[in-house]
């Protein structure tokens, strides 16, 4: 089963995946060591989505999001594929702050959702709630490790919400 199908069946069972679904992955990730996910694994996870893009840092992610919105309209679902931890969602070499995520608020549909596909991001409820407050949309994130290509999102999820 593809990641997209699994997410729709397990996490968002009552939602139909709309046209405005965007997946962005860290295209320069080299992993944390032997056996860890690299840019290739992140891209493979994002490849399940029609609208998937690579970026190397948060500024690149913003450029992708802005470009998508200019050409297609607001985003309904935003998937972020990179490492994470109990501190928050990484993109590039940094944990992205809730204030940074707030920069995309006007680019998201009113009923949008953000899905952080980084390990353990969901274990930091304050981070997820802060991102949800800054963006005005719910956040879904795993509170355990995420295994791209093996058992994606086959674990417990936490959400921060509005």
C-alpha cells in the first residue's frame, strides 16, 4: 500500500484527498548515520504524491509553496518529509519554528492540514499546538519513529489542532 493510501485509510478516513495536496522533502539530506533515511528515501516517500517537490532549506520550502499556490491555488494538505525529533520538525539543517511555519498561513486553505513526517515530532504537543495556532490549521505528526518504505505512519499519531 502506498503512503498516500495508508494515510487516507488510517489517519484521514473521512477525507477525500483534494487536488491541493503537496509533499515537500529535503533534497540534500545525507542521513544521521548508517541505516538512516537520506534524501533518496525522503524523495521516495514524497513520490507517492502527484505534487512532490524537493528543497534544501526552509527558504526553498517557502519558494516551493509560494510557486505552487501562484500556479494552482491554496494548499489543502501539506506533507513535510524530513527528520524530526521531540523538539520539532526539521527541514534542511534546522528545526523549523512555529513562527517560521506561520509564514505559510495565507497559502493554506481554511480546512487544510499539515502532516509532519519526521520521527517523534508528535511527542512535542506544545510545538504542534504552536504550529497549529500560527498556521490556523491542524497538525498531524507521529510521536514515534517513521520508517519510510517499511512501515510509514504505522504507529501512534498525535495532533495539534485548532
